């Protein structure tokens, strides 16, 4: 019940900013190429305390439809799908396309999600152990430009703003592990030639959480960017683990660990660890080992062109306005998703 209330509050806040959208409908499209077998981090399904859930294979005898999809996923942001609904199912993959992006908003974080769907099921985080989520993604991001610079204006001072953005910031297919109670997220951004890992804690003004999260605790930071083969399937996975004293998150690409972050809740620059430098935090954060007890998962299309802290009202000097022609410059994304798997390893359960 707590999960439902928190997600409802977050939906209310976001939809109020984004406006109402029409009811989606299924659209015919050319069948997507099959995505291969998932290569997520290994877990022993026979070990006591290990639960493997195939949350969505996007297939069903007789054919997988939009009704099957909405039984498992709720649209958090329709975004581009409110303009043209391209969601398509070939009984093996879910495909979506927005080329180019046509929606934007110069307000808070509400330009970022071009489409996001949240799992209808929440998953309990073991007190001692881990939860791993994985998905197969194949993506193309036409219109993205190497070295692209976004321009804007600092609202308070009138000074110009300019920042070079990564390919995945311009357009990406995304996969998320989310705890709305704390606002903590772990994210994969997959684009045409690159992918990056991201860790963030959203402010309570965005999530609707009863626990106040302001600029001292919120952060959004890109950890590592890696090159990938273009247009072919990749398995991305996120594992959140905790023992009696601390917690950590690991990110995997095709079975290989790309990033690891200890002390979840503390920004990377405050930990003095190496990261991309995008974006510096404004406060010390807080350890979340004892607060993250349930997560949901999400997927979608995204852009991330704004300046942190994304027009937060408590940091007016950092408020940057980015005009629509800088947000939409011909970039977009075509993606296929398959094989959503959740693996929970509860290490308080002893082998028999």
C-alpha cells in the first residue's frame, strides 16, 4: 500500500506539470528483430533464498498485446507516445520509436522523460543480500551529434550557459531501479554507440515522497560512459546489495561490471571517487542503507540536456532556461526491449 501511495503522489506531481495525455492504443509496425538470450550477472537459482522472477518476456501464447503490457507496466510519462503511439509487440520484444523527439518542456525535470513505464509490482530488498534487475536493449539514436553543445541562459543573472552533452544525454533508451520512498534511482542510458551508468536521488518535490529531500540530499551524477556496438542487443543489469553495515550498487553490461558505487546516498564527488564529472552535487547526501527497502523497475526513452539542479526552487542562482530549439534538434531514439528479469538473493536464508 505504501508503494501505491508514493507512486500515485509522484504520478500526480509529474502529470500535473506535463499535462493530460490521451489513452494509448496499439500501433502496427514492422516486426522487430529477435533479441538474444539474457546475459545478466550469474546467480544460483538453486541456492536457498534465491528467487528468479521473469517479470516480462513480452510474449504469450496467442500473442502479446498492449493489454498484457499494461497489466505489468503503468505509463509514468506518455511523452512522445501522446503525439504518436509507436508501441509495438512482436511476441518476443517490445519496440518503441520517436524519431525525432517532438516533445519538450523548459521546467524542472519534465523535459527528460520522453516515455517512461513503471512496473506495477514492487520488489522487496532483502535486509542482507541483493536484488538484481536486467533487460535486453537494442537501440538506435539518429540525429545525435558527437560533441553537441546545449546553450541556455541563467535566469537570475542573465549570463549565458553552454555545456557539451554526451550522446546518451541527447537521446537514449533507459532502464531504471527506483525507490520512490527515498527518491533514489539507479539508471542505464543506452544510445546508438555509447552507454552510461547514472546514479541519482530525486528531490521530494518531484517524487512526492513524504520524506523531504532538498538540495542537500539530491544529486544526479553520470558515473561511467562506455562504447557499445551500434544497433545490436545488449543486456544491462543493476544490482543493489546490502549487508549489516552498508550498501552498494553495481552496473553490468553484457555480464561485465562497468560501475560500482559504495555508500549509496552519498554523492560521488563527496566520496572523492572517480566519475564523469557530470554533475557536481550541492550537498553531502545521506546514507540510505536502512531506508531502501522496496524498489520498482522502469524503462523508456530519455534526454538529459538540462543543467543541474534542474531549476530547483531552492537554488535560484543555478536556474538555467534552455529554449526549445536547443532541446529538440532532430535527435530521437528507436529501441527494442526484451527479457525483464528480477533476481533476489536473501542471504538471511540458510542453505539446507
